C-alpha cells in the first residue's frame, strides 16, 4: 500500500511538471483566442509558462516539443467566477466549511476567504480534469460576506495558485432577515449606510477610532475593507434577483462611484438597457428555468442572451459548490441553446470574468505574453460529451487521476475469484 501511494505521488508530480525546459507548440488546431477571431490550422507556442506565439500555419519551432492537435479545439482555461473551491469540502461537515465568517451584525467585509483554501482538496483535480482551471473563490452567508480571490488551479501550495487577492467584495441584497433588514427599503438603506460610513471613515480616522463620532454601521476593520470598493480598487459583487433591487443597486453604485457586478440577476433582462448603459457586469446561470423565490418570478433561461443583445457585459457561472464547479461549461452551453451567440458564451466563461476580476492582463485569452493556461479539447467545449485531451496551467500539464477516478477504478475492478 505504501509503495502504491509513493508511485501515485510520483505520477502526479510528473504530470504536473513542465514539459521540459524547451519550447512547446500545439499545432494544427482550431484555436479560439477569444480576444480575436478563430484561427483555423492554428499553432500556439509557449515557453516558461507564457504564450509566445499564436497564429495560423506557424511551423513548430526548432528543438520544440510538438503536439499534433489536428481535429481538436484550443481555448483559454475555463474561468468559473463564483465558486467555493478549496474552502468548502463536505456540505454536512462543519469542520470542512471555511467560506463563511462569523461577522458582526451580518457584516464581515474584512474577511479574506482565500486564507482558508486547502490546496490539497480533492475537488481541485476533478475540476482541472474538466478544463475549469481558473476560479473566483467567494465567501458567502452574510449581508456583507467578505473579500474574494482569483486562483489558477495550479498544483502546489496557495502561493502557486493565488492570482489576485482581494479581487472583489461580496454582499447580498437578494434576501431579508436578521442582520439584513425586514423590508427591502431597510436592506437597501443599510447597504447605503455602510458605504456612507466607510466613506466617512476615510476622513479623520483618529476621531472614529477614539469613538468621538456617532456609532457606525460596522467595525473599523470592516469599514476599512469597504474602502477598497469606494476607492475602486476592487468591484462590489452584489447578489440581487428582482429587477427593482437591481435598479436600486445601480443607483446606489452611481451615487457612491463604485464598480458594480450583479450576481444572480434572475430578472436582469428587465433592466438590460440600463445595465449596459451603466457598464454593470452581470453574473448569471442558465440551467434553472423555474423561479427559486418571489424575487425571481421573472426568471428566464434566455436571460444571458437578452443581456448580451442589449450590450451588457455577461459572465456565466454555475456550480458554486466545490464539487460542481466544473458545471460552468454546461451553463454556457445551455445559454447558447437559448440564443446567446457561441462566441459570447465562450467569452462569458473566459475573458469576461478575467476582465471583471482584474486579471485580464494575464488570463482569459490566448495572446503572446499571457499565462499558458489553456485547454485542448476533442470537440466543442460547450457540448456535454466533449473532453479535454490536454490541460495546461502556467505551462504545466495538470491532467492527472482524480480521487473520483481512483474510486471508480477501485470499485469497477472485480477480484479474480469473483463469481456472479
């Protein structure tokens, strides 16, 4: 047993290592850069973890490792913007839950969710193997839940994975109740009061810290964290479904001059023109066609298509729980089946989230100078049956047996003396 474990560890290390120090070229593929038109008979060349060339009919460079990808598709690594990868393991085991802080009166703006990421989580390899290799790690459960981060699903420690932290602040205006407000107007008013107090906190801070000002809506640490949004260093991801709530959020964002991202957005299609005009990004899913609450009675599966038609920026997300983070590809595929252009759907799970989270200079498209984080597929990546043949994160091959694969092999292998 010990020898088997050592062999498996060595195999993982080999698969996760760079393909030598030399240049590597993927040739003859249908390349989707996202930032530009499709390249037929395309070649993608990378070295030292960065893309060096992308173009049609480029020869394999001398002394390079050449991978023949004729008949295959190449896309940037898929980016699921809303996940709990690494911070949630088993739903019914509290010890494995690290996505929700205790908070103070429902406010945990200073909570930095990425510190709880478990780089050894079995969910990571399952997700890598489906080509989803970039993720937003999002806190939840509070009125203001805390700060999110962007990770690449590299093999190694947290330092190897972390790409931007903080990348956004997460809050919830979609629900009422304790520590939120009993009526919609109260919820909206409390969010406005938090932002106002955070703005005042940036004024003479010593008065606030001495307690010589009026009581504030949150602690000093939380107000300081909210200041990251007010200074436009990071966006505010605000969960809201009802069209009127989204409208109120847009007005509030304009008054406070903050960068707003709407999450959920079941009825966003009703205010699509204003979302486009105010340059508000919307994170939506496509798999559910039934309202989940009274706030989402206007839910439609063509939501993403209608938003794009109006000119709004759209991110498609799905499978927020760690095990289902890989389902984001299927969310995008369903969006296409309900009218979203295919190219827009691919952008919605690659470059659009990279832009929104401030990492588009390194991730989200296939361009020279960007990270060699991409996937080679045996067909259309938005089709259910398509599988990756190669998955690279920063130039490293990360395809490897997952815990799920190991269990499947174990229980599909019958003992020699088995008799039905």
